C-alpha cells in the first residue's frame, strides 16, 4: 500500500466541491419544501420507508440502516414522529426483544399529503435540472458508491 497521498487534480477538486455543495443545496431545498408540513427530509424519509414496507412496519435497527442514520438518531427521529401521532413503537412480531416502528393511520394520511410536494421538489431541485441521460448516469454512479460503502442492510434496500 502506498503511503503517498494522491492529491486531487484541479478537475477532480472542482468535481468534488461541486458534489459537496450540490448535495447540501438539494437537501436544504427539499427540507424547505417539506417545512410547510412541519416535516424535515430525514423524517419524511422514515415515514416514506414505512409506507412502502409490508404492514407499514420496520424494525428500528433495520430502518436506521436503510435511511443511514445512527440508532440514536433514528430513536430521536421516531420520538418526534411519535409525538405527532405519525408512528408508534411496538415490540417486534417475530422477536419480542426488538422494536418496530409502525406507521399510524395519521402517518399514512400525512405521507400521502406530503408526497406530491416532495416529488415536485425533487423534480424541480434535481431531476429537471439534468437531462434524462445525466440523471440516470448520476444514479448509476451513486449506486456504485453506495454499494462500495454500505454496511450490511443498507445497499439496495432503498432502490
């Protein structure tokens, strides 16, 4: 293994900085657009994943892996959503030691209300800025990165 640092070329540096700023700006825009619903992107992602899961329920540790949040952070996110009546915590059906996060009827209604605004925001702040070919290439490239970095349970779960 080489001990010499492979510094970024000027072109790589520009691309890296563009990636950092663009991803942060997209997240800020998506958060801003969900704020009218009193929801953050990280909260939306959790209830969205629950809405797509069988029975609207996912084990908390699996959900943390899927949305790439630490277990303590997913616990805090779940607590905020629970206070608003969007989710509830229950013992796992198949393993009473674990805890599942379950989407409530109010949570399902909320995600249905927020989904249109969120999709419009994703389109306006990312998809429609790129050509269809560029967007597909971006997704293909980021899947490679995700698969290389993801720990067990993360890669592919949110495709």
